[in-house]
C-alpha cells in the first residue's frame, strides 16, 4: 500500500520504517529540511535500537523515502498518517497547534479520497476537530475519513513494539476507512481492535495513565518498605505473580519520566477537568512521582549529611535505557537538584551525554567518558538509569576507584547482598539489607547473573517468517538478524 507519514520524529520514523519493512511504499514528510536531508543521506537523527538498519535497508529497497512536501505525500498515498508533536501547555493541557496546521495543509492539497489517520497522542474528540478543519479548508469538497490509530511504542523497544504489537487499535467511523486500515495492518498478524474514533483516542490516554499509576503505586509501596524493613522487589514479585495484576511496570525506582507519561497524565487530568469529571486519582499519581525523587534526595542527605562540595558520580542521564532521549528525565532533574545543593557532580550516560551537553541541560555538571571515569574519587555513586552496561562494570574496580564506596541505586539494578559483600554501603529503593537473601532470583526461581536484578528482555523483533506482503510470507525481506540483541533491556 502507498502510505504517507507526516512528522519524522520518534513515532513517525519508526512507524514509517516498520511499514516499509512489511512491504508498504512509504513517504515520510517533515518540515525540517535539515532532518529530511540527513535522512536522505542515511543519517538517523535519533538513537533507537534497530531503527537505523530498518531505515537504511528500506531506503535501499526504494520502499521508504523522505520529503519536505505534504502535497507530494498526500498525492502519492492512499493513507496519510499524522505523527507530529503534541507538546504540553503550561497548564498541562495539550497544544494542538501542529495537528491543526497539518490538517489545514492536508486540506489545501487534498484532491481525492484519503484516509487521514491520527497517530499522535491527542485528547478525546480531537479527531472530530481534525475532520471539521479539513472540511472547512478544503475548497473542492473532497470525500475523506479521519481515523484514530494510537501508538503503543516504548522508546528503546519501539521497533519491536511496532512489529509485534499486543494489539492494534483502530478508531474508525466508516467501513470504507476501516477496510483500508485493516489492509495497512494485515502484514503484522496482530489482533485488531475496532472502536469509534473517540474511544480509540481515550484508550491511549487511559493506557498511559494506568501504566503510570502502576509505577506510582509500587513507588508508594516502596516508601512503606523503607519504613518497615520489607523488600520491594519481593513485594512486587508477590503482587505481580497474580495474573490479574502482572509483574510489568511494577519496578520501583526514581519515578517515571520521558516525553509521554508526564505529559499524557497532565493532559488527561486537564481534559477530565474540562469536561467536568476531574480525575483526582491521577493527581495523586503525579504527587507520588514527584515525592519519590524528593525522598531519594532526603536519604542522600541523611547519609552524606552535607551535600555541598561532595563529589557525586551519577550513572545514567536518559529517561530510561536504550534511548538517547533526555526529555523530562528524572535523572537530569536529580543531577540538577544535586548541583543546586552545591555537590560536584560527574555524570556518565552511554547515549545521553551528547544531548545533555548540546542542550546544556545540567549546567555545572562534568560529563565523563565512561562509567569508571565517572566514579574516580567519588564520595557516592548514584545510579539513575538502569543501562545494562552498568551491570557489566567491574564493581571491585568501582569500589577501588571511589573515595568512599557508597552506592545509591535509584533503579534497584544491583543486589544488596552482593554490594555489601563487595564492601559497599548500599541503598536501593524500598529494599533493606536485612531482607536480602544474598542471591537474586528471577520469577522462575533461578539465580541471576552476578547477583543482579533480572532484566526483562524484549521479545525481539518479529521473526522473518511472520513478515508478509499482502498477507503472504516474504522471506526476501530480512528481518531479525541482530536487532533483537540490540533491543535487550528493560522492556
Ligand atoms: C510509554 C508507554 O509505555 C508506551 O506504550 C507509549 O506508546 C509511549 O509511552 C507513548 O505514549 O508514546 P515510554 O515513555 O517510551 O513509553 O517508556 P516506558 O517504558 O513506558 O517508561 C516510561 C517511564 O517509566 C520511564 O522513565 C521508566 O523508567 C519508568 N518506569 C517504567 C518505571 O519507573 N518503572 C517501571 O516499572 C516501568
């Protein structure tokens, strides 16, 4: 099928590359000329495991191209996806300026029937507004349909999530549009849920809010564990073993960040207030998230006493592992909190250093070139993002390099007993040494490598045998190779 995708950010680019990979002809449109030029020269502006290979492969196969012209995209496609940013306003509501602008631009060049698909995360009833706008600005009265098709891609696992979705949600109010959308997703062999447009829009906000609620819930329980000597990892296993609850998104830590959860929860709260049904539960989710970082800082202060002039190493700056995205990163907020208190912070992130430097996100921080360099002479190490690379660092060398071997593990990456045996003073989130068994056990009861917390793994990118064109298996499109190993992480 011929598909245009407007917006080549995280969502647009991953979606475009994956659609091309299953055999569709995809035109990615972006108004940033430099980005279009870079992409046309094979330079990928973001780090996302597996994405570069997919883009290069599909550009070479002529299934994927990049342009700055919306008209070219709309003229040469049956379906037009909108994947532009929906940034937050100061009051938490969503700024829909880019969506409205793209709707007007599509209207101006629309000459025959197209399905216009909203992929960006938007408040309920946005689809109706997009349809009104296109109708108003299209001079030739062309027939079209607006569909909502929310994305459920986690950064760092986005390619896998798109190739092997749990479900595909299509919110369509017309049979004609639905039939076209089903053809788009036929090669993915995944369950398709059909709803009306408003329900599909709501599914996205409700899903992200629920996941954030799970995180805040376990973080609130972690505070009780710290106060009572219970162990949050065991409590999470115990809760998560109940199939009705599930273990995922019950990892206690410094709180959620990133470009989605904080923004989407604020937006959901704002919409609920606008329609007169205020969602107070989500306000508490936000409060717990904020308090989690404050509690962590308090524990640092309680242990180190004065933070001023203390040499603190921070491992991790991105909002989660396997991405270079530093937007709304709790790690960055924490570094800035420490700097404000006068600490001398040396930070290291496997992928985030460059962005932090370019955008000057942590003025006063010293950026190290490796995890070991960061801990040299440090009086404390804070682990803020659970990159697997940090699990592989020789902890004996870390201890020897540090001035005083104190570790604050903000993501419970390390095993408390192992750390104690190595001579560290160790603080995790919601865990106490008293309850540490000395070996970490995964959910099957098996001991895990090096006493580290078990990292859940991505399911890996779809197997090549599942990739098809027009429903037929296509083994000429190589799929799996090394991408699944790149996706390994906290997925
Ligand atoms: C999230 C959703 O998971 C996706 O389904 C959704 O499509 C996406 O937002 C979006 O709206 O575009 P993402 O923000 O990329 O994806 O990353 P997550 O893996 O959900 O993590 C979000 C934050 O929660 C991170 O800061 C992470 O460290 C934190 N987290 C996650 C926890 O603190 N504990 C957990 O158990 C899980």
